[in-house]
């Protein structure tokens, strides 16, 4: 239980300092409701914390975190689609003007894909069935004899572009991008150097912000 | 673009102060990989940021964020199950010893459920199909003539218990809970007062931490 | 100028994140004026930052920082007495109820005293003339064959008691301590371990808080 | 004792989160000693915390805090001169390359000077004898029919220039400024707006950083 005790200690520390600092803001957000600046789709990875990286306050970011920060293509059936539900809520209910796919270096999910351990088998693996969303990214990125870290990074970045494309398969996003109400962004964070990159469509490359 | 510019300014601020503080830790986490203390399943809500609330550092929390912090029941098919994939990765690959369902007050997803606007219709709504995971919670909590905020809070808390039950439908969780390798926790945060509650099984109630 | 540029970058980071968090509090403090919880007399040492160590917000601490966190005895002449002026302002104008002498480990000023390099000579040295406030502390602490780090720590702590005694030579402090309006505290921080100690009069020792 | 208890709670919060973040840095600073980027002479005012405003880490700033952030002129006698001792220590022992006088808006010490309540009488007042360091600043700034807040601000800024001149009366500073080893800076912070200004010698004015 020592991990849990350390989290409870952490909560008391939060309550003493940071909650005291943010109390007025939080109470105002309780009254008025949230109107976030952006929706961020980020990885579950414990080393990548978008609210820290982007220096935001409570109320700023509507946040999805899933393995490898993936957006599946629109599939309107009666199943439980968590990321798609979050997109629908963010765009049609909260009218958030920006969606940021926030990829990152050394992603365990992408590594599993790159290493090929999930390719064929394992129909019963949730990870395999989830990570295959990025299968095309692997093929595109891996086309050119890259290896090791270079290949991993290329797939991580190609997968961001893949998710940006999948975003456009949702009608409620497509129409708002078309008329300018929503903008899509592909960002890539390297937590080992602190560098943040943004995909530049014209240059076809990720550029240091 | 002013929202995006403010996030980029926020990133530069992070890079100047907080990245500098955490640089050694992040580089060590880049080398050794992550071994988080706990997995947290929290809501997308911009007002609830578990890493702040629990005073954690990079590397501490493996984080899923979806609408209304729900865990669907185990359904082993070939679809893309984001939350289930994250659970599988956290438990079978990272061997994380704790899973915390982190509910919260004034949850928009639960409110949609409580207000009944998603009940029958709307098969094509991702939100409706997602939030119905908590349908049983609504029925249990709503049994006793509660109304308004009281009802909302009761459903929010019943839904946490519902997700804890759903966690136990995953074989890889069930067996580890049985032999003590994994512990499950239901927590509830009220961001308007800063209070954090934990579900106490013996008392059958959420207790202030 | 690179040090200055890094401070200016630091200011912009502060302005982006922390000022935004504290803006309402600061504006309220601008209107109402300050009414601090405590006055702290701390060292100039760059490694000891009381507002961090005590988790305080703007408005909480009225702060003197001088070499070795010393309080000179009351000497009412027409000279410029910075620390005495701060005491008078804190107690007679702001009515602050607590004065904390915040000593610390590895103090360069105390080390100079312990090493004896300032004892006899050097009438023209400001450091020598300042640090000799703690001369008695050195004699008391050094009475018992201590050496090295142990001696240094003993003098650091004896000097805190010496400053507490010097506080009582100020009539405006003495009368308020007598009638309970002001309380005096001797604290000691070891920045290499993060431990904070408080002087316990009954036990005659510094106790871990 | 509730103020003291809140500071002790604040310390425990610091120890849980921030000490943990800075532990490696502090231990390295314990081993190697400090080599600060700059010395800052700032006010005791609880609303102005230079380490926050400049986004610094432990080890960055050697800090003097006295009433109204004043530097007295060099007066080499056998008295206890706290600020002069700190200057001597910073420059001759630690070889710090920058000295920043950090003035601020709504300074209580300067207000006492402006309101004239300290002018003639009160030889026994430590505040009066301390604040008269800035007497010339009052005369220069007040030459031109300014009133109220405008006058107060003018004296606050003139007093910074006065302290910069007084710095040059210390031989160990003068020689190092002459040969470029030390640079002097006059900064002014308005905590009610978050603006930081730097004195620009060529323009003869304080410029927004």
C-alpha cells in the first residue's frame, strides 16, 4: 500500500498549496462549466503529462489519454467507442476549437507495433487490436530502410498523421474543419530532451516549436 | 489561433522552469523505462487533473482519460477497445500494482445519462453508446427518490462501483486481484471543494481521505 | 549576459503560468495591503528559499534575508540598521504575530566564523563585523570538543538561539512577547536532506517537524 | 498558533512534492557549494517573491531582502552592516557576476518616506533611520509636482537609481564594474499587473522586459 499512501500524501500536499492557489478558478469553473481551449489526445505514458508540458491551468484542456494517442476511424455501431465518444462530446457539446494529437518519443505502444510482436496472432489481445489502428503508419514510415530508434520515431510521427486523417472521417469534425470552426494539430514531444514539435503541412515535416 | 499561441507560450514556460527541474528524472525515465506507481482511469474533464490532484511527478501515473472515467466490461472481439487495451498494457506489460477509478463531481457525461437524453434514441451517437456503460449505476443510484445534485452525485459514485465491477471481468485483472498482486480503488474528487474521497468497502461509503 | 537572459526567460515563464494562477490573489493584496502570517529571518544563501520550503503564497511571509540569518542586538542610534528596521516595521506597523529565525545547514557565513578567519583582524571587513553578532554562539557551541560538521551544525543552531535572545532586546518585541501578541520561533533547515527542525524550549533541542 | 500550523502543513507539502523534485539538485549544491547567477536586493514585502517572479531554482539567486530594497552607501566602521556584508560576501567570496536591485510598486517603506511621516522626528525609529537612505530619491522624484500614486512610483524608481549609485561607493564593486566582472541592474516589479521593468540607461527610463 505504500504507493497508495504516497498518492494520499501527494493529495494532501496538493490541497495545502495548489488547491489553495486554484480555488477561486475551480469554483468559478464549477459555476460556469468548462470551456476548454483545446482537446488533446495523448498517450497513457506516465512520462508525458500534457497539462505540465503546455503550462495549462484547470479548465484549459479537455483530455483523452489512450495507448499510443490513437484516433480510430469513425465506425458508427452500437459498441463502446471511448475516444470517438470523447471527440463527439468535445466538438458537438463543448464546441472546442482545436484538436491536438500529442505523440511522443519512446512510446511503448508504437514499439510493440514496430517490433512486430502484435502483427498476426493474438486476436484476443486488446493491445494488438488497438494498436493496429496505426498499422498503415508502420508501413508508410518503414518503407525506406530505417532501423531502430530512427524507425521508431518515424512510425510515431507517421501515426500522428494517420490519426489526423482518421479525425477527418468523423462527419462532425469534417464539416467544422471545412468551415473553419475547428483546427487540427499534430504535435510530437520528446520528453528526453524537452523538445516539442508541430507538424507543418507545407513543409511535410515536424518543426521545433 | 490565440488559444494555440497561448499553449505554445505555456510550453516555453514549461521548458524554462519545470523541464529544467525534471530534466534529470525524465532522462533517467528515458533510459530505464517507466514503472508507474498506479494506473488512473479519469475523466476527460478539463477541471480534473489527477497528476496535479495527487501531487505526482513524471513517471508516477499511467493515465487513461475517457468520458466519465468508465471501464467497459471485458469484450474480447477484434474491435478497437482503447480502455481495455490500456488495462491490458498496464497490468500485463508494466505490472502496475494499483488501479484507481477516479470519478468526480459535476461530470458532464454522467449528467447526460441522468437527464435521460441518451436513453433510447440515438444509436448513432458515440456518447450515448459510451455512456450507457453506466446505465446500471443510474438505476441503482436513482432507486430512492433522489433529485438534482444529490441524484447526480449518487450516480457518479455508483458508476465508480460499476467500473470497479467491470474491472473484475478482465481475466488478467481478476487473477491478480485474487492473489494480491493488484489492488482496485474507487476515488471521487469534488473540484469545487478540493475534497477527495475513497470508497470504503466495509462501510459501503465514500470516505474523505 | 546569459545569466540575465535566463532570468528574463524565467520571468516570462512566471508571467505565463504562475502570475496567471496568482493574479486574483495579487490584485486583492494590492487593494487591501499585506497582512502576513509570519516574519521570517533567513539567510541570503541561494539554496534556502523559505517561501518554497514552507509552501506559501504571495502575502504569507514578510521576509528578511541577510548573511547567516542574524538578528543584531537592539542599538538605537542614527545608523542604518536594516534588520532592526524590518523588525520594527513588521511588528509595529504590520502587527505580524510570529517571528521565525530560519537557520540552515552548510551556512557559509557561519563557516567563516567557525574557521576563525574573521576573528581578530579585518576591522574593515563588512562580513567580519556582521558575523561577529554570532560570536557568543561560537563559544557556547564550541565548548565541548566538537569538530568539523558537528561543530558547524552546533554553531548554526546556537546562533539561532542567540538571535532569539537578541530579538528580546527590542522593547517593541519584548512587550508583545510578554503579553502574548507575538511568538518567537527558532527553525533549522537541512537542504541536503529536506528536514526542518524547530527549537523545543522544554527539551532544549531542535526537533524534527 | 494556526498560522504556524499552516506553515508546518506547507512544509510537509513542500517535502512531498517540491523537495522530491529538487532533491538531486539540492544534494549536488550541498556537495559543490553554491555559485549563484545573480545577487538580488529585494524588499521584505510579502507580495514580492523574486524567486517566483524570475522562475529560478535553488542555487540561482543570492538574496538580500530588506525594507524598501535599499543599499546604503559604503561606511567602513565597526558596526553591523547587514546589506553591506552580503554585498561583500556575494562579490568577493562567491564572485557573483550580476547585482539586481529589485524595486516594486506599492512599497510600504517608500510610502512612509513619501508621506513625510519619518522626515524630521523619530531619531529612535529604526524605520526612519533606514528609509532615509532614499531621501535624495524623494527629492529628485518629487521635483515636478507629482502627486499620489504617480509620486509614489517616481520615488520607488528614483530610489532604485539611488541604490545603484550607492553600490558604486563600495570599492570591491566599483573596481569589478570598471573591468567588466560585475554588472549592475535596476529592475522594478508591479505585482498588481505582473509587469517587470528594467532601467535603460540610454533612454533614462524603466522599460518593460
